[in-house]
C-alpha cells in the first residue's frame, strides 16, 4: 500500500497518545480496531451500486439518507479472500482525511464486536516487517485478554490515489 495523507511518523510515538476508545471488528478471524472518533455510524448491509472501472476493493456507492457514500470492502483492500456476506456483515461509516477536507466512506467488515477502552500500556508499537511491507496504516497492537487487536489508522489504510478516487465517486 502506498502512503496516505499523513506522514508515517504521526503513527509512531508514545502509546499513551494512542490510548482511547476503539470500535473493534473482525476480518477473516482477526480482530481490528478503529478509533471511535472516526466512526459516524454502523449500518447493516444495503444495496450497493457498483462503479464501472473502480478498483476491486471499491464495492460502489450507497444512498444513505440522501447522501451518496462510497463503500470499500476492507477484506479486499487488505488482499484477503473474498467471502459471501452474512447477516453479521455490516458497513462502518467513517470519516477520513482527504485533500478536500474530510470524506465520509463506508467500510464493509465481517462483523462488529464491541467498543473497547484501550490503555496506553496495553499498546505495542506496530511491528516492523522490513522495507517491503508497508505497515504505516497500523497505529499499534493492543494486547487484550491473551490476544492481539490490530489498531488501524483508517486515514492511512487507503492510499492518496484511493482517497482521490473515492472523493470523485462521492
């Protein structure tokens, strides 16, 4: 993935700055979290209008109370296997930073789990896998109940080009 709208150094730093409330969700048997302040709402799956020639992970757009909102499938964005949507599949509506301000998008996830209050001391820095794997979109790793939840910087989960394309679709 290419770098998004922030400098990579903004995701590094004191774990205490990353502490806070996170909405947790699952993708392919792994647990992820997005800062609660980025979340606008959670909705069930609804009809998605496809956009011709869009990247594979861009599912299309939805009409949410009169607003056209682009929708991405986070599984596909992270190069995970595509699966059939179930009754637990939902769309998390988030606000991300774009060149024109903020952009509201829908993110399809397998299921939403809970809102967790993550303490700074429970957050480890993102792992360094070397130069070939970009992990800038990972804020850190939250150690919770014997497992690990991957905390995402949703602004960096999409490249600048991806955000520009979604901005145009909206």
